[in-house]
C-alpha cells in the first residue's frame, strides 16, 4: 500500500490518528498543499480528485475518502477495532461520522475557505476552481453554534461518541474540535462534558 498525505491537513490528521492508534505503518509520501502540489499533473495522475489523503492498494485500488480507508484498514488490521465491533456499533460510528462531518467539519471549512485570501477561488477542495461566498462564513458559525449543545448533551450521558470505548467517531470529533480552533470556534466554556471527553480522548489517542 502507498499513502499520499499532508500531515497538517484535518483529513490527514484523522487517518494519522487512526493509524497510530492501531499501530499501522504505511509507505507514505507527503504532498505539499501549501504550494499547490495536489493540483499538479503528477498528483492528478495519482488522485484525480486532487485531495489528501489518498491510499493506493497493491492492486491499484484507490481510496480518496478517509472513512473508506478506515473501513478497509480496520478489517485488514483487526486488532484494536475502531469502526465498531457489532452491527449496531458499526452503524452508530458511521452515523456519528456523518453527523460530525456535516455539522462541524463542513461548516468550519466553509468559514475558512470563504474568508481567507489564500483560498480565493478555492472555496471547495478538489480539481475545480470555486469562487468564495462570504455569506457562508456566518452560516458556518451559526451551524457550529447550534451543534455544540447537541454534542454536549450526548457526551453528558455517554463516555464516548459511539459505544463504551474509543472509536473512529471519537477520532473524527477530536479532529473536528482541533479544526474548529483554526476559525476560533473551539469548544465553548459551558460545554464541560465535551471538554472532559476531549481531555480523556486526547490522552488515549495522543498520549
């Protein structure tokens, strides 16, 4: 297998935490996003979606979405499962992954990519040049503000996001919380259960 990634990028961090927790080592090449390497012909030939990370299997199969990579790798390397251990937990992990992406990661990306000069005409990752829409900045902040109480209420009654041990849903929420700090929308002070969860999971994932 061959992994193409860029360590500072949020999606790359999701996979990196997954790999580290499970003790998986992959042949890895860094892609220079800051200088637009992902848009060059060489990388487009590897991943036409122009995103990172990208995982290529030995038979040439390409994975470009982190949740797909995690699903595959969790089965190939079954020790310390992160995608759920039974049908209910697996469904819960996928449900929360989707919810966190839609209600935290996506709004944060909207704030960042529609407000910063260095993302002019790059409002959406990928091969297309998409103009910024400044109205999406406030909408993104409103969506984040609405989601934090939902997550706080859930973590007030649950030790982890999906089940009674750390899963990929916790990795996704942990990474999303860090990404939110890029736009100064970190965990609100009143979300004490969420902060306690964050500290606990940080110790488990990062040490």
